[in-house]
C-alpha cells in the first residue's frame, strides 16, 4: 500500500508512472488528497481539545490542592463536554482514515523506471534467451510421458479431489522430493535460512502481503475459521516480520521455505491448464529478502542471478523477461520472470518470478528498520520462486526424453538415487 504523504507530495509523478500499468489514478489520488485535507483539519481540532482537557485537568487539581473545590465544578462540566466532543472527533478521524484506506487499497504499486510500457505479456522485454533449436524434435508432451512411465496420475487426482490435483507416483514422487531438496540446498548454500511455516494464514497476514482484498478470487478460504490456504510461501514467510523493527546491521534478512501452494485459478481453461501447466495445488520453494531501501535493487539482481544459476544446473533451455506495466503484479515495482522452454508444446513456461515490492508490503505489515542514528523507516521486501515445481518437472520430462526413457539431470541424481526413468 502506498503512503498518503507520498501520493500528495509526488502526485503528478505517481499518476504518470501508474499510467504505465494502464491504471488511471487521477480521480482516486485527488479524492485521497481531499479526504486527507479534511482529516488533517479534524486532527487539529482533536489535538486542540485534548490539550484543553489536559489544561483543565491540571487546573482542577490545583484548585483541589488549594482548598477551592467549588470553583472546580464548572471546569469539570466543561471537561465533560470537551471529552464528548473529542470522542466524536476521534470517530470522525477513524471514518476518514477508513475512506482513505479504501482508495489506497485499490491503487497498485508504482512501477520502477525500468519497467517497460505495455498492456500484456506480449510487451514484456526479453533480456536473455538460450538456444532452443536443439530441442525441436522432442515432441511428446509431459502429460503423455507421465502416463507412459506411470509417474503422474492426473485421473486419480481428479477422482480424489478434482482437476488440478495430480497424484505423483514412484519415481515421479521421488523426482518431486529431489527437486524440493535440491532447491532448498541451493538456497541455504546461498545464505538463505530455511524455515517451515504454516500452510494457512489469517486475514491480517493475507492483507499484509497484498493477497487481500482478493480481487480475483484466487485464494481458497476456510470460512468457518476465517483462514486462507496460502497461494505462496511468500505470505507466511514475510509475515514472520510483521510489526517488527529490525536493526539495520541485521539486514538483509534472508529466508527460504518449501510449501504446497493453493490457487483457485478461476477462469483458467484450454491448453494452458493441461497437465502440469496450471494446477490448483502445487509445490514451490520460495526465497524472501527483507532489505535496506538503498540496497534492494542490488539484492534483486543477486536474487535474479541466483535463480538463473539454479536453472543452469538443471541444464534446461530458459529465458528471462522484464514484465511490462500491464503484466506487472499488483504489489510489485519490478519483476523478472524466468521461463523454461517446452519443446512439445512449443512455448515458454513461467517457473519463477523475482520481484521487488519496495515499501508496498512493508507499509501494510509495518516492517521497519532502525539505523545507526536511531531513525526508523520502512524496509523493502523482495521475493522469488526458487523454484515452482510443476512446470520445472514438465520441462525436465520433455527436454530429457528419448526412445529409451527420460534422463534425470545430473544435479538431481544424488537426490533421486537414479539417473534414468524407463
């Protein structure tokens, strides 16, 4: 969530930058400014009344001490009236702040200057693409390979739960476990501390990282408990630091964790959801950084390099793109997507997004840092998938297929205990 003070001081810049997303913020920002002006006027009255109440209370105390209690009665009456007025003003202040927040919640994060203009993924900027011509003759899609080698059962998952909940079997299950362990080891070797976190979160946690208000209905809700199944480990990991003030000397804070993730994926259909392309439940390993504002974009580059190194170790064809304004997530200021090539589908599959949210999340979560002079300010939060498993597994199957079976990438063989799926 953006700061009201920032919107007011940088009004024209904010409106211009948000237009990169195709978001017209003009009316909303003007309404926020008008509401905040009224709020400030009430705040002045409120603080003036509180000061007067304190002054009267002091005078009443002095009158009692000097043996003049009779003179205190009219002051007590006046104090009572002022307290009633202050209560009314406090309610009014809260109402104005709620109105301001209702607008702030609708405004997405301001895109970084490096975000390309554009309306959808066709306008994303490719910054690296590896050679895919060597894979053109690998034509069997991963859903057929999964059935041929009996390692993933989509029909059984549909029977148990519904579409989008596959069952991984035998070497398919071991390959999943291998990927999780491999990703976690890569992350901890890079300095990320591993955590195991809850798979359900409360409303405050989902609100803090920007999943709520849930504009697209993507989260599964346990209505009886007012809890939500997590769409990503980013939510519980980042919320570890909600309402925490971190000493600047302890930045960056780096965490990684594995969780299953749950997404309704409302409105998804067609070939994009076939096989492992888009699931309602999937496994993912996440990395999260809490960083000093002056260092967050250096950290973003390091995270990008780290994820690229993991994909290289899997020996898969990949590309990196910078998301344009129209494709940028609601909470992100700058995002790099990693995509792995699917030769059988002849398309790129997104397997990771690494993003800098700047203060958008930390303002909601009140995650702050204290510098050497004792000043307190908001941190920047960053996160990335390192990595999401379904499409990585799909790419491994498709890019390593042969007439004899599927070769397991060398980096995974010490985790699987086998080098080939026959």
